[in-house]
């Protein structure tokens, strides 16, 4: 797994921004692949995960993030768009 994916994920889990690369970044609440929102932590602690297929690179980002959720005590809700609501 790429270091940037782990760095972005770790920052996001601590509600901090991380934008060391153009392709994957977070503002602290949403993780973006380029400009597409691919994960968001709702106010209730549930994670909404965008599983819609985009580019090859975004698929790599989605799969890398999904692997980081394995074994974590979070509720992961999958959706098929980049619109997130609480």
C-alpha cells in the first residue's frame, strides 16, 4: 500500500487535513480521490464509502482504503455516488 494512502487515512481518522499529493487527499471529514469524494465519517461515527467505479487510480484508492477498514470497529455503509448526507 502506498504511504500517501496511509497518511491520508490516518489524518482523516483524526479529523485533520492532509494534502501531500494531488490524487488522494482529505479535508479532515471527507477523503477525495482527485475531486471525487470516496469516504466520509458521519456525525454518528458511521463511515459512508463511495463504491462507484471511476478511474483506475480511484479504484486503487478505494481498494487501499477499504483494506484499512478491515478489523476496525466502524460501521461501513457503501453507496454508489459521491453525495454524502448525515
